[in-house]
């Protein structure tokens, strides 16, 4: 296991260094779904994703996006993936990494995750965010082998859900707890009211009782938002999504419930 991990990490580092060799040209795209290594290769010059980037490239063991600096939503759920690197990513609204077999993940330039940072990976042992300052909602869940989270510059987590991580070092857990906001009763009620609105929207979506067409599934196993969707939530219901996050304000999810 150690030799495999060392090989994976070494290859990841070499790929990150090779990123300097790419052209300085920058390409901006709207929303992208990736299902193959060929599609990944076509994204090497992309520096910004305005909408969502859904990576479902099953069987690909290593993913490096060398020029990506900013994105709306990134969801990585590629079965068999062992190494992931986005060496220049600085800002992202939502970042989901789950359902893979990750042993190494690198985000050395990431400064802020304005909405949700969700990690559900059973094999990964270390998370390293050397430049990360702020997170809206942090979810570390069912990371069975996760031992340490290194985020020395992190100072603000609006809310957090950290559970079922049996190997997590108590020191790392306490550091995360120390930078997570403590909401007053009034603030918590504000969040609960906002959340009840989105729960009602989800109920209507699942029961297909809305006047609009139902949300289109991705066709790939996913944990994103309990729906199995990526782009459609924002495409079909942008007003509800916008109102939800703005009603929550800077606090993020405090009382998070699954349907």
C-alpha cells in the first residue's frame, strides 16, 4: 500500500511541475461534464469554469488540471481515481470530492470555498490546504483513513459537519472546531427558516409536483445534494438557489438534514 501511494504521489507532483510547460493562453468555458481521459486532455488550457465541472471519468487514475484558477461548482466522483491535483485553483463556490479511491489530492493555491467543501473519501490519509482562508460549509464525512487536515491559514468556517472519520487526529479536529463560527439562537433560527424553504423545494422536486420539467439526472452515481444531479439544479431553479444562499448569508448550513 505504501509503495502504491508513493508512486501515485510522485506521479502527481511531476504532473504538477509539468503544468508550467503549458501555454499561457487561457480558455473560459461554461459548464462541462467529463467522462473520459480524452475529455480531460481537452481541458488542460481551461482557466475558468463559469458554471459546473462534473468529472465522472471512471477508470482514470490521475487527474491534473494545471491552469484552472476559478470555478463555480466542481464535482469529482470518478470511480478508480487515485490522485487529483488542481495546482492553480484559487476560488470555487462548491467543491465535492467523493466516491473515488483517492490517495492524494492537492490544492496548493486554493484560497476560498464560498459555499460547500465536501470530502467523502475512504482511502485518503491527508488533506493539505496550505493557502485556504475561508469555507462556507465544511463536510468531512466517512473518510475512514483520514488522519490529518493541514490548513494553517484557515480562519473562518461558517459551519461544519465532521463525522465518521475514525482515524482523524484530535488535534486536527480541534483546530477545525476552533475556526468554525458559533451562531446565536437568532442566527440559527434564520438558517432553519431558510433551510425549510429549500427542503420544501427538494420535496417538490422528488415528487415531481412542480410546474417546470423535473430535474435531469446525471446518469452516474453521485452524492451531490442527494439528487444525482450537477448542472440542472442551477439551470432549472436559479432563483430558488440564489434566494436560498442569500437568505442564509455568511453562516452557511448549520443544521443540515438529508431528505
